[in-house]
């Protein structure tokens, strides 16, 4: 007789906590998904008996490795690298690489878990993975970064491939780092293949990949506002972060007639009541990305702005909020403040920026609230299109890709409505995204049997 482990949500989460001690971010990500999936699975015996959620919440594998490199002073430095291959039921593992001192196995497992649902939502054939290292690129010379990337790839190359696992960038990993890693992969394997995305345009990259996550998060916001007969014109936005996602989200908001009031980094946030216009965004891009500067220097360039050290921007009254920096940067109290100040829509550019308290507050207030796995999927979607272009040995034009990105974000929005429409004009986008992403992966897993 088959033994069906029919645990309830609490029993399931107890098991997750026990099996993953000291991994709070991973447990948090699983909890957020499980809250919706348990309700959805209630009358679906097959998902229970086949232990589908339990299987998705157990990565296919976690590879951990040593990364040695030599700094400019000749010291030998030792870091830890990981690749988490969470699930490849619907396509090769796909997900970024993060270089940041806060990277742990827990952080990468949460990101790979989230990525599995996000990639399913795009409608493209991509499984979920994530990788990275606790290497801190801040303050390192370009040659040090190159040596680190080469050493990282010297181990990673044996675990990835165009049909196996296709990493991309994330925090601390932009076009330059992807170049160093791709160069080393090619050198070791003698194989010019689409093994990484976010590549330079001259060597297999796709137009609009750099912009896609931030732009996509704003397209998603536009779709949410449209359900209320509204658009971005004249609305104010508070954005955190000042990296790839934040600056491109700001750019698209400005293009669509909105006013951006804030940007931030790990040192604090700047508030520019005149609005952060395109020329100011260009200044931030150059300052943060190319000069590796701090956001606080913005107030020297634009003196009407103020800098708030060690603070996040959620207390600034706004119509829309876009957390675009990192996980758990918007807590329950921040969510309360946003709601109290009249914020009507939240579109997450970062992964899991809102903690569980905050999620519950946004849901209770019936805000237009998009979780990152839906709203920031534009980046991986264009990565998926980069993979297609590499396989076909062709490059699509910018307007074609812009349209594809818009269509994919509209498609994700539609999937969220399908499973998240609560009636009375309220759409629970978290629930919609969790169920739509889960269902696609789960049904593929059922087809494969117990593997
Ligand atoms: P990025 O270009 O490296 O920028 C990261 C930004 O976040 C920087 O402004 C950084 O400030 C800030 N930040 C990082 N850690 C922080 C912390 N602990 N506290 C406060 N601020 C912090 O990275 P990104 O690509 O924009 O990624 C931002 C978020 O979007 C991440 O959650 C990432 O997973 C998610 N995301 C990215 C993509 C993509 O295509 N790049 C796709 C989907 C989701 P400092 O300069 O001070 O470090």
C-alpha cells in the first residue's frame, strides 16, 4: 500500500525547517509559496501523493566549491562558490550568478527556488538555478575581478552547458564579469556556445537584455494599473537600489510620464523632490557602474536632493514603490508606512525584497502588489530569448525584442489574474504567480514519474 504523507502546511514547513537548519531565506521563500500552494492542492490528490512541492523544495543538487585567486599584492585569497540546480523539469537550469559578501547557501537556494517558478511563468522552456560566491567585488581592481571570475569558472564549467545550465548576471555580476567568465569557459572547453546570457552584443548577446528586468517590472506595473483604468502618467515612484534593475526601472517610469523620487544603495537613499530625470539617471549609471561610486555623491551633483544615511526610502510618500536592491529590504513596518502614505502599487524588481510580514500587510490592504517572481521576470525572459538567438545563430532587432518583452510581461500578468482573481476587483498577484508557476512545473514532473 502506498504511503501518502498528507501533512498540512504547518507539518510541511516544520519538515522544511528541520531539513534546512540555519537557512532562513530559503525557509522564508518556501513558506511564501507553500501558503498558496497548499490551498490550491487541497483537492488535487496527485500532487500530494507524488510529493511534488516537497520535491521542488529539495534542489536537484547543490555544488559547492573552493575558489582561490591571487590579489594584486600577491596574497592568496580563498572564497566559496556555489551553483544550486533546483529543478529542470521544463528546461535547462537557468538563473544568475551573484557576487556579494552576503551570499550563503541559504540565499542561493532561495533564489534558485524562486527562479524555478519565475522561469515557468515566462512561458519559455527554462528550469531554475542560481549561483554565486561570497566574493566582494567592491574595492577590487579590474584585474583582481578578472582573476576571480576565471578561477570561479575553472570549477563551474564542468557543471554548466547550453542544454544543461545557463547562468547569467545578478548582484555584483554585470557584462564585464560575464565577459571574463565566458572567456574562461571558451578557453577551457574550446567551445563557443550559449552557455551564459547577458553577453556582449559582439559575442552572442541580445539587445535589451541589460534593460529587460527594470523595464519589465514597469511594464508589469502598467498592466496592474490598467486593471484600475489608470496609467503611470503623473504618478510618483519610490525606488530602492541604484544598480542595473533600479536604474532601468527608473528610466522606463520616466519614459512613461512618471516621476521618480528616490534611489538608494547599501549606504542609504537619496530623495530628489524635483524628480530623477533621464540625465540624472545617466549620471547614476555612470557613477555607480563605471566609477563604482556611492549614491550619496548624488547630492553634490544635484544639490536640491537630500541623502539619508543608513535608511531605506519607504517613508517617502508615493503612488508606487519599486524595491530593486536586495532581499528583505522592505519590512512589515515599511509596508505599513507605504500603505498609510497612500501608496497604491508595488512592483518588485528585486527578488524577495519584502519580508513575510510585509507581504501579508500588502495583501490585507489589497494593494496592487506584484511579487518579484512575476514582475522581475523580464530579465530572464530576454535571457531565454538570447538562448534562442544563440541556438539559431541569429540576432533579433530591438523593436522585435521590446515587443516580445512587453508580450511576455502581459502574459505573466494574465497568468496571475487566472489564478489570483479574488473577485470584487482584487487580484492576489502573489497567489496567482505561485500557482501558475507551480502548476506548470508540477505537471511536467508528474509526466516524468518518480525521478
Ligand atoms: P546590481 O546592479 O549589483 O545592483 C544592486 C543594488 O542593490 C546596488 O545599488 C546595491 O548597493 C544595492 N544593494 C545590494 N545589496 C544591498 C544590501 N544588502 N542593502 C542595501 N542595498 C543593497 O544588481 P541588480 O542586477 O540590479 O539586482 C538587484 C536585485 O534584482 C537583486 O535582488 C537581483 O536578484 C534582482 N534581479 C536582477 C535581475 C537582473 O537581470 N540583473 C533579474 C531579476 C532579479 P551597493 O552598490 O551599495 O552594493
